[in-house]
C-alpha cells in the first residue's frame, strides 16, 4: 500500500503553522530565520531565531523570509520549512500532499514560487488555497450555501478580505496594512513625539499591551525602554492608550476604506446577505481592542471575531487535508488552485 501523507501549511508573514492529517497542528512557530553571515549557515529558525531578532551579534542576521505574505527570500524560506518539517513529529516523504494557504490576488509568479518552494522541500503534490477561504473553512462557516460571507484576515504583513459564496471568492481585496504596519507607526510616533528609538518587539509590546481602536473604558499604560534620540542613552517612558489610539487610527481607517470599497464592488444580493450574516474577522490583527466596535460603527454591519483567530487559516487547510477526496470538487473551484503535476 502506498502511504500518502497530507499536511496543511499556513505560511504567514509572522507565524508558520503546520497541520498534519489525523494529528492536528504540529508546528506553530515564528516565521524567522537566523543565519551566520560569515558562513552563510542557518543557526536557528522559529522561536529560537525570534529571540535573536533585533539583538543579534554582528555576525548573525535574523530575518523574516516572508514579506506581506509573499516569499521574499526563497532560500531562507526553504531552510526554514525544511527544518520545521524535519522535526521528529513531522515524518516527511516524497509522497506527501500539501494544502498551503496563500493570500488573495497573488501574481502567477508569486503563486508559482510557493508551489516551487513546497516541491523543493519534497511535496509530491501542492494545492494552493486562498487564505479567506481557508479562514472560512477553519471557522466552520457554511460557505457552500447560496448566501454570502465577508471574511477579513488582518495578519502581520497584509489584510486580506473577501466575499465568499458557494465555496468561491466573489470579490477580494488585499492591502499591505496590517500588524507590522501598525508596529512601524508606533516606532515612528515614539521617535517623533517622545524622542526615543525603539525596536519592533517593543512596538509590538505597546500595541498588544495598550493598543485600541476605540476608548475601552479602562485607562491603560505601559512603561517601555528605548534609546534617547539625541543623547543615545537608555531612557524609560510611560505610554498611554490614548496616544497609541491616535497613532493607529489612520491605518485602521485605511483598512475600513478598503472594506467599504470591497462591499461597494459586490453584487447587491450578496450585500444583503452580508448585512444579515455579519462580517467575520480573523488574524492576529483582529485582536486589537475595540477594532470590532470601530468597524461596526463605520460600516453599520455587525463584526464577529472568529474563534481562535490566530489559527483559523491553519485549521482550514487542515480541514481540507482531512477530507481531501470529498473536497476535490470544491478545490477545483478555487480561483488560485494549482494542482501539482
Ligand atoms: N492582541 C493583539 N492585538 C493586536 N495585534 C495582535 C494581537 N495579537 C497578535 N497581534 C498581531 O497579529 C499579527 C500576527 O497575526 P497572524 O499570525 O494572523 O499573521 P500572519 O498570518 O503570520 O501574517 P500574514 O497573514 O499577513 O502573512 C502580528 O502583527 C501581531 O502583532
Ligand atoms: Mg495569515
């Protein structure tokens, strides 16, 4: 008997998750590679490499091989995946089929690059599954019904949004404003307003610690440390939720404008369905305090954050893995599906 393994992969800008059929999520690690730039050898990947980000000695560079959900450094992405897959709990053979989630609106070249990557690490057959569809599967939405669902996935590198009906994407938008962009806005504002240089991990700490989209009723503060812009010496400052809200609002409004544009481009019948069904938010960015309230106020349609919003795309690829045969007809309808030869 030929032993076929099927795995699902969410290759995210911030996090890579791997789902093994009949087992569940076996890898959930930061998408980061640290390598020695004297020898060009990879020294760590995932969580180990994340610890090195912004704190690396001169000869070690830590980088993210994905940028805005797209492979930016093919060789590093390959090394990273190989190391994740070779771990003990991930048996890997040439007869492995992979369902990999990809952002919407990729170019042919970008899609091919994902397919090539998986093939180079040993996949026998590669199925590309658009992220909003994966998120909808992972959230158990009845997307095979003749009604429409609107999914918004706010990740690290991009916000992907799509209106889905009868197992297919009807209209979609993708913008490069998501978690990383919010962190950069915080870095810029802290430098300009507080004359302090901070790194990305501190910006993320501020965003997750006290960030919000609307006043939440509680006053939040965080103490952070950085380097004074003029003296170059370490300094500590207190940052309040009101400041962070002000720094983030412009980017959040841009996401909302794109969402309005998406809804305007959809057929009227589907808009009625969305009004009835509400909008589903997922991805780490959807966890920003009060984001649901802000979007609901601006668009006038209820917002639901899906269960476990950080894992729903991986769960969706997993669900397709579990029933790859019965999903065959569904897979063939995916606009970005590529069957490996
Ligand atoms: N509680 C929170 N509040 C705000 N942002 C959060 C929170 N938790 C995580 N994030 C942000 O979510 C982002 C990571 O989300 P996610 O894991 O969905 O991204 P990804 O799938 O790796 O990226 P992409 O889909 O863009 O390729 C990071 O930018 C992180 O800062
Ligand atoms: Mg994602």
